[in-house]
C-alpha cells in the first residue's frame, strides 16, 4: 500500500472544551470494567450496556472502548470509530495506535491520511504512532512520506518524533539515514540515544550499540529501562558474558532490578552467553514473573539441550495459571526437537490453537519440520510443508534440505532444493549442502551442474565467523583470514593443538570435504583453520589454565570442529561453551552436552 499525504491547510488539533465535556457527563457507567476485559466478547457486552444506557455516542466512552479493543479486533474498533460524527485528534490517534500494534500496522497510514483530509491537525502523539506503524510494516516509502509530512507541519525535530524517525529508518534497513538524523540531535537526549542503540541492535551491530551506551554514560545522561534492554540484547548477540555481568551489577545498583522486562532480558542474555546457571538464578530471584519471563527461561533450557527441564517448566507455568504465547511454544517445540521427543512435540503443537488460543506462525511450522526431519521422518516433513495453510518460506525447505543431508536422502534433498530455488536462489549455503550430498553419493555430474548454477546466480556462501570474549573485549575470527592482530599466533596455536591431539587419537574428519581434485592433506588443511578453532586457540593463549572458553559462531558447527572441541576439553582440561546457529554445545572431559545430536 502506498498513500500520499496531502499538504492541505490544517486546522489546529481539535480538542473538546472542558465545559462541553462537563455538559456531556453521562449517568454512572462501570468504566473500570473496560480495563479488565480479556476478550472481545466482554468488550461487546459493555458496549451493549452503553447502548442501553444511551451512551453510545459519548466521546470519552467511545475512546475508551476503542482503546480497549485488542489488536486482533481492529475491524470492530473501526466500526466504533465510524459512529463518531466529528472525531478529534485524540480519537484519530487512538485508532491509529491500535492499528500500529495489530497484524496490519500499515492501516495507520490510512487513518493518518483520513485525519488530514478531515482537516484535523496532528499533535505530538500522531507522528510517533504513524512512524512506529511504518517501522513495524517495514514500509520505507510510507515512512519517508510521513517524514516529509512531519517536516512540512513542523514536527520533524519534536522530542518525541525525532527518536521515532531514527527507529523507523533503522527498522526499514536504512541505518545510515538513522545515523544522520541522530547526528542532528544535541547529544543530550536519552530518548534519541535509546532509539539509536536499539536501531544498532536490530541491525545486528551490537558493538556499535555498546559504544553508544558508553558515550551516553560519558555525557552524564541517565539510562532508562529501555536503554538496559537494548544493552543486554547487545551482550546476548555478542555472547559477552563478562560485560553482561557488569551490566547486571549496574542494573542492581541503579534500581532497574524490579523491572520484569529487564530481568527477562537478563535471563535471555545469560542464556545466550552460555551461563545457564546465572539465567536460572535470575529467574528464581524474580518476585513477579509474566509470560515473557517464563518463556525466556523455557527457551534457555531448550537451547542448552535440557529438553525435559524446559517441558517441566512449561507444565509448571500452566499450573500457575500463566497463559503461554507464541514464544513459549517456540521454546517447547525446540526443546522437543533437540531432545528427540517427537510425539510430545506434535502433541504440544496440536494444543496451540484449540486449548491455548495461540495461532501457529511460520517459526512454529519450522519447528515441526525440524522435529520430524531430525527423527528421520523426512517424507512426513515434506508433506507437512506442502500442506501448510500459507506460502512456505525458503527457511522451511532449507530445514528439510539440511536434514536430508544428515540422513543421506539425496533424492528428497534435490526436491527440497528445487523448491528453495523457486523462492530464493541467492543463498550460497543451499548450493553447498546439495552439492556435498551429491558428491557423497558419487553424482559428480550433478555436483558440477550445481556449482555452475551457483556461479551463474552469483550466490556466495556466508563465511564462518566466531567470536570469543577475553578481558571484557570481544575478538572476532573468520575462517582462514589474518585480520585479527593475533591471527598468526592463533594459527600457530591451532597447529600445536592439532599435533598434540593427534598423539592422543584425533583424526581430522575430512569425510565432508568434497573436492575430487584434493588429496587428503589438502582436505585436512581446508578444515584446520575454521573460525571456531581459531577462537578456541586464541582463548587458550590468552586466558589462565582452567578458564572456561565461550565461543559464538554464526553458522552450524561442523563435525570436525565438534570432535576437536571435545578433545581439547579433555586434553587441556578446559570447559568450552560453543554457541552455534542452532544451539549450545557444552564440551567437558571429552564429551558434549548435545550427545552428538545436533
């Protein structure tokens, strides 16, 4: 949808004079019940009572009814709105805000355009709501038009509008524009800092977010709970546990410890930084827990391979009367998938809509595909994707393709690959997986054809990148490159580690290196300097004996790196916590928490 905002002359924002409201004061009505409505039906019952009380046209009551409409009932809110003969800016803002939080946020643009057509001037609240809707819908064109309207009407530099503009451009993938707007601020506004820090987090630039946080502190600005949420998310993305612990202490000392959302972010941060024990500690100390807090802890157990504990906590959550949401079920389904609990997972999936009123989304369908595919039920997974009530995404077929590679089903893998190409032919990893599958089956003509197709489509495999935190600094390594200042030392350490491990039985796993023109030594060399090996070697060099090494990788860990990490944990008496694209691996005494099932 594209809506052009007209620049017609506007009257000042309409408001209802106090005297007029006083004359409209209705008979007694249970206004307090509006905030207690938990369903559309209850709201409709109160609306019926208002009609019986002849209050159906009373503006304050209609405003409260519209405000109380859940995001899923915006059609009903719109019908209520349409009954008002001369809506003012407050009512327009209320309807727009409702749409901005719904599944169809772009409708806020139509509401704003209707407001301008009605000659009602926007106020301080109109543009923030409109821009949040554009951000939620990733509607960059409408967002730019909204920006233009804000400039024309004198709101562009408003203390509430400018931060929302920064967030909108960042959400729409235009971080450079967001930075340019941020540069126009005087640097003394914590709201603008919050917007820019959040923008960096959502654009997967956590290091920049943390740099902005330090800048905010240096200027003597007081962070808010929103600041802490974004900073904790940055630590989670980086896997920076020590920095996260420092932030936790900052939270305690500065009065943020009572915020449920901040505690939930702490659980998420500790879980993603590899310290499940700390996540459990935060959860246990929380006085009040909402759905998000329970869900964060369930997900934490799931990604660390504690499927049974995740499921037990879910059952406890239900007994406590806490209503699960979509995130809760993602955690439960993930837990079942990664612990081989296929029937339990399918059972929970079936209860989502009927028993709990949670409509499955594409990520839930992806979990079911993964659940079936991991268990080797590949044909069922294929049929499940084919029978979805929505267009499957490439990720669903990609999940099946990866499982076909693990189970050696080349024919079904090729069918999944063909479906992927229909939707997205730019992801280099897909070509690599199917090429390796064909090579392992001796289908070299197919291998050559796939590699040629990959070249023609310009698809490039994402390079492996691993990070490790040492002395409160996060260090990044890419497979085979030498950009890090200690890259040479890390490479030499990898060589030393490999030779030491070979003396106790380590044999490089070259079974997944498919190059017909490569000898065994060349295949081994291609595996030796994977990014996680370099990060582990760097950690061995720069930390005292016995220190736990915590590594974060952007891709799935390969079999050879997994085997090597197990042996390093035994030979060097180190615990290694490795977070890859799918889950956590805790290596200790030559074993991994995943049980070699990942």
